[in-house]
C-alpha cells in the first residue's frame, strides 16, 4: 500500500535516498520495514530497489 502523504523523518528519507542512489550502506531494519510497508522500496534477494512510488516520494521531499 502506497501512502504518499505519510510523513518520513529525516533518517527515513535518507534511507530512501540511499536505496535510490544504490549506496551500499546498510539500512536499519526499522527503516527498511517502514519503507517496504509504505511501498517506497521493494526487496530483491538481499538488496532493496526503489519503486515508482518511492521516486515520487523523493520528488515530494520529506
């Protein structure tokens, strides 16, 4: 379920940017769980990929 009006704190937004930019830093599980729940990222094997909803969220900002 995608909820573009859901507030992300600065750390969650940074985690979303990390996925978008393909940075190889680990994302805390509570952040990845929330971003998965909101539909902003998807899990692909052992990694994450940004979704189109995640890209829209980045465009909207925090």
